[in-house]
C-alpha cells in the first residue's frame, strides 16, 4: 500500500514500538496526530492509523492534499507573524507530530531569539518532541507542555514559565478544535487563552468546514474506525472564533489561498485566518 509517495512496509510498527518504548502509546487505537502524519506522507504511524486514514480518504480523497496544505498554511502564517508583525513568542496548542518546517524552525529562522511553547497530550507527539523539538539557535527557546487543550488555565500557567505575557504572543490552534464535539466549549477555550495574552497578540487558527458533502460523509466513516471523531463546522462558526479580534487580510479563507506564495492553488476543505488582539 502506498500513500504520499512512500511504501508502507510490514513490520515497521514493531520497530517503532521499540524506538518509542512507552506504555502510554496505544498502537491498537487510531490517533489523530498519527493519521494526519500518514496523510502528509510521514512514517510515524501504525497500521490502525493507516486504516482510519484510508477510511476517510476513500470517501474524501482531497483530505490528503488538505493535510499537506495545512503545513504550508502554518509555514506562511509563522513567516508573516515573525517577519511582518515582529512576534517573537509562539504558543502552539495541539502541535501534532513534528514534520518539515515546524513552528520553531520557521520562527527562529527569521528571528533567532523567538520563544516557542508547544502543547499536546498525545504520547507519541511528546516522545518525538523530546527528541526533535529543540532550539535551532542559541538565543531562542523551544519547549513543550504535556497538557490538554481542554484545560487552558493550566496551559497559560505553565506557559508563563517561558513566555513573557507582557509582550505579544502568537496563539495557534491549527486543526484541533474539530476534535471538540461541543462548539461552545471550543469557543470558550479560544476565548480564555486570548483573554490571557496582551494587546498586540495574534490568533492563528484553522479547521475543517462542512461545505463538502463527501467530507461530511467521511466524518462518519472515520469515526467508525474508533478514532476520536472530528467535527467539521461551517465557515460562519469558524469565523466566530475570531470575535473581538481584528482579522488580517485576506480574512477567513481556504487555507491554501491565505497569502499563497505566488502559485495558483485550488481551495481546500479547511478555512483559516490570522487576527490581532486590539
């Protein structure tokens, strides 16, 4: 079986289990971070994750391109925040598995003094974070928190040990809020974090939209695999995450069309934006 230009080799899961020796990692239940890694052509996933990913992609094949466009969106967002707005602090909530050009690499490549706090509670993500999410420059700081997005107060309290909450912070929720079935809870989490950061901070956020019938159908097939359900929402619902903030042009739009690097790209099934706290 091949996806994203790589072969899936039988037996690689046994080797990965040895490398990531942790009782917390359950390779019998699909995990969203590993499924996303699979769609992006990565190797940090198990057979159960590939089955779940294939269940979605069989109904909605565009998800593979969407996953890859999400990384390009993150790169462009961090380039904008570090390069054009002068942000030097990043709180990346729901990090996912490290891949090419992670937040700290992009930010510290522009501003070596940048400080990045990654947040996740997936055990495989944390295992990789310990090995891979390290400073790229002597003057910067890169660290990670083992915390659940549903507990923003703990995230904020721990982030105070690394970030200066008197200076602007870029808060990032990249494709994770769909894991919360309760829309009001998701909005509350974003609001509570943005309340804690100072004026001049920015919110960068994207999530899947429910405007494509195939994608909505894929949600059901995906949930049936045992993976944590993902809830696509309307563009209007996603726009409400940015209430009280100043949207940066071009506003809320398909992530592939947010300040693209010159090339013409078709829209994806995820919408995102960047907004500034007044």
